[in-house]
């Protein structure tokens, strides 16, 4: 008989893309996940993972087992939801996914407040890129996700997911202290269209928003430095190498040599909480959503 725990480990490798990421999501070591999959291979009598470069790919047999695991996990989740609903208080494991700035600027006090209020709740956090959150929730890889969208790229939400708005995160232009615009409180998009920009790499929503917006001003933007971490962007601004568009959430204190300008009209990304509709009755889901909104009222 196939073991559900081992099926869950294989499902996590499929959902998160690697043994290491699956281990982080499950709270195991990579070695433990590999052992679970190896035991499942012996139970199934089939090879389930094949090496490809530095990673692994799932075989056809593994994909069959992943589909079965998803069905079994839905049944187990329904039972867990019913039990938690009957108890009437949050409990069990709750795995939350969040994009980096939310994981830094929003989640720590939320998780601390939930842990203090609900000792029976086993909280886990997984940091993922925002565009991966929806699929992670839909597949059952996490219970709750904090995601965001911009006006040019609304967040697609599949039929089986529920969502709630957490709040709006505004973005500012950061410039070096000696910049020609440094003493202005706000700037128009046309004012900064011809600047050398420090931004996220192509393919990110922030990069695409910036490129599209500056092109609307009739200028082909100069994306001189393309880095994913906002902290690195701030350091490059402080070094006088260009200007950047940086969200307020998770930004932290800025160096002395950086000035903040409001960009008008103001760029805004909207934050959401996402969960599977089948788990909506879990008290822990609603407690987490309430905690996220309460914390946003303080930081937003």
C-alpha cells in the first residue's frame, strides 16, 4: 500500500520544483525528502525522479502518483477542515507563501501574533515569487498565499480559489541625494522618463510596468542596472548610479544619500490573500486573513 506521507513528499517536489524547495515547504531536510521518495519508489516498483543537470524531473510514473496524491490530499483536507471547524478554533499546520517584500515587511508580526493567540497552530512560511503563488495554492502546495498585482497585470484567480484584498502598496522613486530632482517632493512620469534606471529583471511585473509606463511618455527607457533584490537597488541608488522605483512595503530605512520622491500618478500594487475555497471554513484561514488586514492597517 502506498504511504500518504511519501506521496505528499513527491507531490511537494512536483509543486515546488526541487527536493530542496519541497523540504523547506514541508519542514523537513532535503535528505528526509529524498528518503521518502526512495521508499515510495520501492513501494511503487518504478523510478520516480531522474537527474537532469543539477535538478530532478518527474517520470511518467511519478506524475500518475502526483495526480493520485492530489486527490487524496483533497480528501484529507476536507476532513481536517471539518475537524477544525467543529473545534471552532485555529489549529493544525498552516503553510503561508509570500513574495519577498511581504515576507520581510508584513509577515513577521502577523505570524508572531497568530502563534501567540493560537498555540495549537503550526505556522510555516515559504518565500516565493509573486507569480508562483496562485499555482502553489491551487495545487495544494501551501494553504494561504500573499500575492500582488499591478494595474497592467491583474491577478488571475482560478475558479477554485478565494481571495481577499489586504491593501494597496504604493511605490516611490528613489534618487541620489545629489540628483537634479532630489529636492522636489514629487515628480511626473515625464520628468524621469530619460533617466538611467535601476530595476528588476525582464519578466517581473515591476519591470514590465516601468517599461510600459515610460514608453507611454514617448521615451525608450534606459534600464541600466537590472537586479532582483530591492536592497541592492537601493545600494546602487545610494552610489549615484541611477534612480529606482521601489515599493514601500519591506523597504526599511534608507541610506543617508537617498531621497524619496512621489511619482504622480502614483504606482500602486494591490496585495491579496489567496486560499482554496474548500478550506475557506478553516478558522485558521480566516484568522490569518484577519491578522494580515490588521497588520496592514498599521504598516500600510
